[in-house]
C-alpha cells in the first residue's frame, strides 16, 4: 500500500467513543501500523508511560481530560514533546484549529472520517517524525565522532608533552622511572591531604587525578636549557644559575601556548601552575616570582615537596627517613609545613 509506513509504527488512538476507536484502529492497521487504544486522556498518559508511540490521534471533546490538555502535557515532557499529535473533532471551527496548533498539535482531522485522508495525513506526519528521529540520530553519531576525534587529538598532544618531559628528565640525568614515581607520589600525597580538614575542601577526586597527570610536566622547561648545565656537577655561577632557573618560565609558556579542548582545561592550568611555580619557597625565597605562603598554587606546593623527596631518595640514595629528616629542617622555609606534616605521616605509602 502506498501509505504503508515501515517498522510498524505505533499510533495511539484516544477517543471516549468506542465506535470511533474501532474505526480508526482499522484505518491505522491497514497502513501497516500498530494501533494502541485509549478511552480517555488519563488512559492515554498511562499508555504513553508504558510505550512511547510515534504518533497520537486524539479526540478533543472527552470527559475529564480533553484532547487539548493531553497535548499540553505531552508537549511539556522532554520524553514525549516530539510526538506528533493530530486532533480529531466533529467540528471544524477555525478557533478550535488555531488553539490546537498553538498547543503544539501537528494537524487537525474532522469527523466523519475519510479513511484515505486519515491515512494520508497520518502517513505524512509519521514520515516526518521518522525523518526527525533519523536526523537526531545522525547528529548524535556525528557529535560522538567529533568528540572522539578531538579526544584523540588532545591525547596525542599530551603524548607529545610527556615525550618532551621524558627528554627533559634525561637531560637532567633522571630516568623514566623518576617521572612515574613523581606522578604516583603526588597522587598519594594529594589523597592524604584530602583526608585532612585543612585541605579536604580543596582536594577532590578529580583534582587528585589531574595532579597525577600534570606533575610529570613540572620540569618540561628543561627542554630549553643547555644539557651541559643540567648535568654540571660543579656549582653553577650566577649566570648559569639564572639560565637554569629560566626553565620555569619556558615550561609555563610552552604549556600555556598549547590550545586544548574544554575537557583538558583543568589539566592544562594545573600543569602550567606546577611548571611555573614548583621552585617557589614557602618563605618567598624561591623563583621565578618570589611568591610566598599560599600565594603559591597548591599543586605547585605538592610537587615541590614530592620532587625534593624523590631527588633525595634517588640521586642521593638517602633512605625515606633520612630524606624526610633533611626536608624537615627546611619545612617552614621551603615547604608548606602543614603539607609536609601530612607527607611525613603518610610517607610509608610513598614509592
């Protein structure tokens, strides 16, 4: 049949008169659709709650909830607002049609029913509904595809950053394991801080994940420092020291110039803070800005402590307790003393 709609579309027929319901049921069934009958607006809403139809044929004048109120309720719900509603009535008053269309109705059919007209109008609106659903699904798939591609691009950017960070670490005579250890220990310290009343409001689960990802980029700016200075065993002169200290500005600029999607904004801003300020000291004697106290971003404070701990236990081969004792002598000079206390308390968990 020309008006047959594929996939046995479900059509809800709402009319308080049984003869009308049965007549429309036959007309709709001839189209290859699946008719569902309801004798009132209330019964129609119950039917919609069980199975969402592709189209509603509703009488206007019914006891209790009339067709207008049924349409209004359907259009007010996100679940059912896109279902086309065709009003049926024994009257063809213009004001009735205008009111129905104003409520979101799709069409208006008058009694007595002419089967071919009913089938033609129902068929048109079912095809429009199907086209609209297909368009939405296409858009959803397109958005998913675009998001996946953007996510892949952003991951590739991060992979490049980690590769640069690994090169910078090698230039400083650190092994790859150093970066992994630094990352993990920053996460462990942040978890310990999350359990403290002093920091629980600042440390979320997402923050812990972010600092674990961003910490390895702390010295990425070393990529712009001559490797012979980074590996020099003798004491640096003032000019050499100033050159090495520029790695904080280089790293922050490198990361700040990187454009990433909104999903990575927290990661990027945290990485910039860490790269720029992890050599600041609690008393203001650090570099590059001479920040003091809580002027120093929290993530940089965390990395500052963990980086020194890792350096002492790796390069200097100090034990955990020896490293912490050395750090404790400068806790209120170089580090946030509250964070250092937590670090010492959870130190057995550190790698």
